[in-house]
C-alpha cells in the first residue's frame, strides 16, 4: 500500500491552537525561543529537531507551524507511534509512518513527493527512542534524513530543499511540571550544496554537518539557559506568533 498523509482541515485548527495557547503555557513555566529569523519563508524544508520528550510533538508545530510560517508541518514518525488513538491523531495531523529498520520505498517516495510540493517535513534525526534521547547529549544521527533530502533535491532542477536544525532543550531534562524550555532555531542548510553525485558520500557529509549544527545549538543553549533573557514564546514581543 502506498504511503500517504493527510492534514485534517477541521482537526488541526483545533488541536494546534489549543496546544499553543493553553496546554504548553499551562504546563511549562517559560518557553524561550531564539533564531526566529532563520525560519524559511517558503519552499521545501525538512525540520530536524532534537528529540527529548513527547512534548516535542506540540513544541515543533508551535514554533514552525501555520502561525509562524503559514503551513502545517508533516511528520515522518516511527511505525510504533501509529497505534490506537495516538495514531489516529497523528495520521490526521499530517503524520505518516516509517519502519526505521526497514523503510519502504513507498514511504520514502511520499517524503520526496511532499518536498517536491514545497511542504514542510519534520523528521527527528536521532530516532524515536526517548529513553536513549533523554539526556542533553546529542546522539548519533540516522542517515535516512540526509538521503531523503538528497533524493528530493536531485529529483527536480533547483528544487531548493533546506534542512532546518532545531534544538529543543528542557530544564530539567526530566520535563517536570513548570519546567523551562529553550528552543534554538539554527541556520538552514542548503541541500543543493551537497549534491556532488555520490549519494553515499554526500549523505555522510550532510549528516555530519547537521550533527555539528545541532551540537552547536546545544552548547550555546546549555551555556545560557540559566541566565538568558531571551523573550518567552508567550511574551508580548511574540504575540503575533500565538
């Protein structure tokens, strides 16, 4: 069966605003965001966030979703997440499953098609093992994101695929009630700069550079999380993003 994804025209206008305006500010004491200027205005984008908590599923669309960019992100998620009521919500909010051990051709093709259509695709490059990802140290990235990006870029002349590094850091990392969150939006990586003709070599270099970008975001954030005065997502300065 061919992979597909669907953004519900009635569910997303309910779930995402509730998450952004009610759920997140209710649970978290403060959400600080830096790097708003790095959000691409359009075109195909792969958002590559760190993955530390199930809260990321609300954090990511709150930062890069329709209010900020004018579009709802699509999510490539582990097949294990697509079960029960959770799977129903994911599938109606633009998510589609991938078997990380044996990704199907149809799943990869659907990811490429979304990028060809200029969509925003979210892929967690560390994978979905939250027990392994809980610590602040970045885990080794999976190569699938880079390969997908390169395949999409090579499918159309001057497609212009970008990868957006997104660092999400919880303080403390166990994400207790009223904890703080720091989100750093990195500079977009131009996938076309890595298209030399050798997919394996290009994917390795692209993965290494994405990993370096995420590590740099993490180092900057951890050094300033206690003292930084970056405005909260819910401050007056960012009211237009709510």
